[in-house]
C-alpha cells in the first residue's frame, strides 16, 4: 500500500520503489539504481526529447573528465561550480599532474573543441546535444530523480551563433521545444527569467521552467541559458565574418535532467500509484482474464485473440495470465500506471465483448471485440492526455495566488504553493522578499501560460513601490 499522496514526500519515496522505478539502496549518497520498469519509462520519455532535438541538432559525445585547467578558465562558471565538483586525483596509485573533474556540465569540455570546429560564418549556427551523466556534489538534501549527485540522463544542448540576437532567437526556439516536450507529458509549467543572482554561472541570463509539485514547492524542470560571448572570449571561439573580420560567437545551452520523470510521476500519480500518459507507459494496455473453473477455455481464447490484435496494432500490451487473483492484478497494474485495462470473464467470452476501464477513471464500459479498433484506442489516448492535462492545470491553479503583502505571501508559500507579486529588478528588493518569506524568487514571467488568466504583467513593486513585474515566489526543491 502507498501512503496517501497528501503526504507527498513519503508517497514519492514509496512509489518509486513500489512501482519499481528506482532501487534506492545503492551505498553512495545521491546515487540510485534504475530498475527495468523505470528505465523503460525513461527510454520512452527520452525518445520524445531526442525526436524533438533531432529535428535540427546533431548528437555528439564529449568525455566525462575535464582538466582542472579548462574547468577553471571561465571565472563566473567555476565560482558557481567549484564546491560541487567531484575530482579524480589519482590514476592507480600515481597522483595526476592535472586533476580531472567529473563533468558537472559540459561547457568547459566542449568549448575548447568548438574553437577548433568553428572557422567561418559558414560553420554557424552550430547546434549539438548529448545525453550523458553529470556529477554534482550536492549538499542540499539529495532525493531520487530530484536532486542527484550523479544525474544519469542529463540532456544538454549547446549552440553557437553569429550574434547576440541570433543566439536570442535560439533561446526562444529552445523554450518552444521544451514547451512541446512538457505539453507532450501533460505537465504544466511556469516560465520565468531567473533573477540575476540565480542565473547559470557564466550566463548572460537564464530562462527556467518550473512545475508546481503536489506539496506546493516548485521543481525546476529545465533551463535555457543565453551565454552571450562570455565563454567565447574565455575559450577564444571566433569565426571569420563574410567581410573577412573575426568575431566572437554567441552561445546558448539548455538542459533537462531526470527531473522530467520526477514531475511525470508526481503530477499525475494518485493514491493508487502511477498514472502515465499512453505514449510513455511501458505497458499501455493490460488484459486480465477472469477465470472460472470449467469455463477457462473460452475466456483464454478471446483474451489471446485480443492480445494478438493489439500487438499487431503495435501497442505495448500485456496479457496477465499469471495465477494471481484478479484483484491482485488490478492492484499491480494500477500501481504501474497502465492507462487502459481490458477484462474478459465468461460472460464476455460468450458474447464476444470486453470490459474496459481507464486508469484515471472509476467507470467501466463494454465494447464488442470488433469495436476495439486502432482509431478507438488512439482516441482514448488523446482523451486521457487531455484529462491529465486538465487535472494537472486545476491542481496548479489551486496553488497559485497573488499577494501585495509579505506576511500573507510568506504564509501561502509555507503552506500552499506559489505566490505571485510585483517586484522590481533590484537585488535589494529581491532579498527583502526572500528574507521575509524564506522562499525563493523564481523570477519574472518570461511568458504567462495560456491557462492563467487575469494577471497584469506590470504593477508596483511589493517592496519599494517602483515599477515591478509579475514575479513568482515559492519554496523550491
Ligand atoms: N549547461 C547548462 C544547460 S545543460 C546547465 O547545466 N544548466 S543547469 O545547471 O541549470 O542544469 C540543467 C537542469 O538540470 C536544471 O534545470 C535542473 O532541472 C536539472 N538539475 C540540475 N541539478 C540537478 C541535480 N542535482 N539533480 C537532478 N537534476 C538537476
């Protein structure tokens, strides 16, 4: 049994184990094992991300070890990461001449090579990505899928362009791409421009996607950084312009980690277990034969016939003909988030019908074997996605409220969710908000989601009364 989702922290801790997503018993803090079922979800989710990126990025692989001399070159970057780096200091018993960092992210692995790859304007734009593991010596509370010391599926894209403006266009493209990805997963997000003190180390600015977890805290599920020519100057990445001059490139990078899986589990799941969108469910349809002694043959025959038909359609379908009782089977497949369940008992076998239910709804209904077509199933998948999206949006909305007073704001984010306020650009006013609420300023909206209405973008700063912008404040993971 799972604890109720209301106790989100325990629920999350339990569901990833009971649904066989992660094994959390690995003896190194912040490192976890992917179980076969969890890994299948990961593959399905990441194949979508790959599909989106493959449209106009090339996949590459850069090494996991970065020489200290390269990692330390960009001043801001190393300042941001120095207390998070794992170091390789020895080869066998020999101390290394130059210490090697396990990549916390790959700018400093890639950009010395970008310098060699980029010669002329014709080499631009350069758009590559890799899906690799990265290592961060996190000191905040580590948690499976959410805060890892080995991020096992870090999807990082890196691009280089001729100008600041072209790189800015790419930032917008990347935001569009991540929107498409999270819409595909039916996960609502808020898109903020992070305040200056919280941008990626070395970036000109950072755009972040945050989702609201069931306990009201936000989870940063993706970031897009405009790097301007900061790294290009450090790593001397120049190109020859059409008129023969030499100019620094402008760069962007953007990344998503397995937090996308954490949000998928957390936003859609319920007291019974996972609820997965059809496209990313390792088992999309389960068929459960209800056997009565003496009448097994007919039930088994129809079940098998249905199984073959669905397999031919190309679905990931499972016929659970194990010896367990039907109730135990329901329980197991609900826990694993199987979107569609078919039951076939003696009555169905006689009439050539099937009882159908969806993971996110209580009701059951019947269709004849012939009525179960590919079109029908596709329609169900779409409707399920819409229901998940609506439910998730309702949940998100219930956790958002506007404030013009710091005490009420502090209360709300402590107990409920995300507070919206107007805030000016000054660091001092931001600090006042963070100190008084014990929350984080997520930044001003880059764009308001279409499901949020009734908010004006500009207003008076909650601290100084100057010109302010609609800004999110929350407790964060
Ligand atoms: N090089 C850039 C773009 S790939 C970069 O490293 N950006 S980042 O630091 O913001 O990380 C990208 C995303 O990875 C974050 O938005 C966050 O969602 C996720 N992430 C960061 N640290 C962790 C961690 N310790 N565990 C899990 N996910 C993490």
